[in-house]
């Protein structure tokens, strides 16, 4: 079972920041938070991951709360091409090939 | 373009047919995966191969038979499938075990009649 809770859907205006929340209240010390997205009719795409510090790359920023029970993925300037289903996944670092996908958040970027 | 390719992109087969899905990665990765994505359901991990050895089989019916002849290629052999097996089949690869990100192919859309 997925260990995360995400809103089913969200809308965001083009050019604005999209903030996608994720709850992972049962996360353990060995588990990372991963974000993937899946654009319609394509395979999932890795976005970012983190353990406890905030992370930033060319796609997004990941903000993890101090207690690590929730996180937020931030797309700083959303474009229409960011419309996708976004998956928040917690993943154990020990022997951890397994990604357990939940239902994700369907993010729609509106012009 | 993720460096992971899958063929065919679309496949329609009858329940008595035998077919194979192919996945190839050009990333020098050592681990490869098969996932199934049915309509309205989350992705489900089916098989994991690490260094050409199967390390995980998630209670997948025997009508699905994986094969990993080398670290760059992964096959999923299909025989006597059921209509409920119709789904998007996704292949992924990663550098190794642990926290490595997975790179996904575009998937094969399978329809079983």
C-alpha cells in the first residue's frame, strides 16, 4: 500500500507557482520522499527526491517539514506542459528498488 | 527521450496468442523493472531484475514470463492472457539498488480480446 496521502486534483494558473502537498505521517528514518509525474500517455518521469533537507533542481523544489511527516513539491513557474499526475512516494533506502505508486494528484495548469 | 525504449507501443492480441514485449535501455543501468498500469488503478510493480537476476516477483500470474538476457534488454513474454490483462505495461531501469531514480519507457498499450 502507498504510504502517502495526496489531494486527488488541483488547478493552477499558467505562470504561477504550483504547490503540491503530500502527507506521509508514518515515514520512517530510512525512507526518502520521491516525486514522479506522469504526463498523459507517457511513462512516469522522475522529478526530485529528498531525505530531510529541502532540495532544488532545474524542475522543482521539495520542501520537507522538520518532523518529515509532510512535504510540498513546488513548480515555481507552471506551464501548460506541467499538466500531469504527480506522485509522492516514500521509499526505503535499504534494498529499495520498489516504488509504490498511489493515485497521485492530477494537476491541471490553466491558461 | 529517457533512454529507455519499448516495442511495440501498441499491441492487440487474442487470448490464445503468444506475444512478447521488449524493453531496451541505453543508460548503462544494472536494474530493470516491469510495471502494469490498468485503467483507474495505480502502477503495480510486476518484476525486478538486478544484474540480470530476478530479485522480485510480485505474485504475478505465470501467463506473464519475464526474461533478462543481459543488462540492457528485458522481455515480457505473454501467453493465454485474459481481457483483464489489458493495460499499459511500463519498463523502467535504474543504475542500481538503493536510492537511484528510475527511468521509464513510454510503455506498451496492450489490449486482449
